[in-house]
């Protein structure tokens, strides 16, 4: 059964039947509460899963949250009339929200690299876009009237969970501000990446300097992204993109079908381009001060370049091995052609002149 059909069946049939008090009039009160709580929990779990599929984090409201009114400094009667089971449900919901928010906050764009994948910069841009949207979605939920009422109730009750709610809200606001700032600064990189991906590899070289120029501007202007860990991730992803494009350009099938000289030429184009990228990186690294304002503290790239070029250097090493192999093949072909071009009669003449031994200067006879 498709997920959408399954959820529709639960939402429209199963949960309404379980939650309808008329269906369990003769049940004990404790049983009724338990059934309603489980029905609500099932509904919330499904809604959370459906939103997760869209890349969003839903903070499910506790059972009987509709009974909670907005609490202000003059709302005293609501405190006396609030059922303890409702308070327990609210505090349990705050615990669940905190866990959900922490899962979102702990996500890092470096996770694909740590898992052994080879993401491109598109993954970085998409990560911060999705993170910004998800945190904004969470923030809007925490700003609704019902959630404000829940927070006000916890405050009035002097619940130990109210400080946790406040801390969670502050963390969401700080993370949202950071994500929006980073996303806004990474957007200009999109155009350069799209251009780079649309080009044939021999045309990539002139685009590398403008690309790293934008990276330097991001480093100088975006304080939230001015972190070695985050920048090395972006640079590694750029290296992955170059390796990916180079691999397409040097497909094994084309190399085997092409003339040996053509294969050697294509290999040299790739090697020159990748080495040029490393040179531009080093040049930008040494001139970072030009991207900072006069009254701004210059933050250098104080990380090891080997962290950035680990995969790229490995790829260059393999290319060198292929180049040696191709060059050996070219020399072997040249030797074979030279042997075929020799005159057999002249060789036999040289042998007779030297008593059956080949002349040392037979090429000059």
C-alpha cells in the first residue's frame, strides 16, 4: 500500500474512530485516556514522518493542547483548572521537541565526506538552503499562539522544563540566523558552478580563478562561514567536481579508442588544469588580506592544504601512472615503426661485411 494511501486511511478512518469518545462510552476513564493518547501519538508520528520526507521537522503538539489558552500575567484561573495529565503531556512534548531540534542542529554539511562519499559543491549549497528552510519552519511553529500558550503555562507553573524551552528557542534563532547568512553568501557561487559544469574540460581552466575569487569573498564577508572546517569542506567538494569532470573527459573507453598521441594530449590537459587550480589556490591563500577591509582583522587559511587536495593529489598520482604507461606505449610504437622501416638487404650486407656479425654502424652504411 502506498504511503499516502496508508496515511489517508489512518487519518480519515482509524484515528477518528479511536479518538471519538462516543465509541467508548462504557469504557473506564483510564482506558479512554490511554486510547486517545495512543491515537494522538500515532497521528503525530505519521505527520512527523510525512514532513521529514519533505525535509521539514514537525514539532507535534501534545494531546489536549487545544485546552491550553494563551497565558499572561493575569491568567491565574487557567493554572488551577489545568489537568495534571495535560501538564505532563506538555512537558513530554517539550522533551521531544528538544530532541528533534538537537538532531537538526547537529547536522553538518561534512557528513557525506565523513561517510566516504564524494559530494560536489551543489551538495553544500543545497544543505544550507534546506537547513535554512527547516529551521525557519521550526521557528514559525515555536511562534504560534498555541506554543506561546504552552510556554506561558510552563512559566507560570515554574516548571523545570521552561528554561529548557527557552534554551531550545534561543538555539533555533541563533542557528536560523547563521544558516540564512551562510545561504545568502553561498548563492553567488551557484552561477560559477553551473558555468563550470556546463563546459568541456579543456575550457575549465579560465574559470577556476573567478571561482576561487568568490570563495575568498565568502571567507572575508561571511563571519558564520569563516571557519576552517567549513571552508575545507567546500574546497574538497570543488576538487571532487574537478575530478568528476576530468574523469568524464578521460573516459577509459575514449582513451582506448583514441590514438595514443591524442590520449597523451588529453591527459596533459587534465594534469595542467588540476595543477593550475592548486596554483591559484596557493596564490589566493597568500593574498587573502586584499579581500578584507582596512579596519577588519585578516583571518588566514591556517589549515593544511593536504586536507583540501587529498583526493585531487591521489587522482593526479594515478594520472601520472597512466601518462607513463601511455608514453611507454608511444615509445614502443615508435621503436616498432623504426624496425619496420629498416632495409633488410642493407642489414644482410652489413652482416656479410663483418663476418656474419652485425655492423655497429649499420645505420650509416
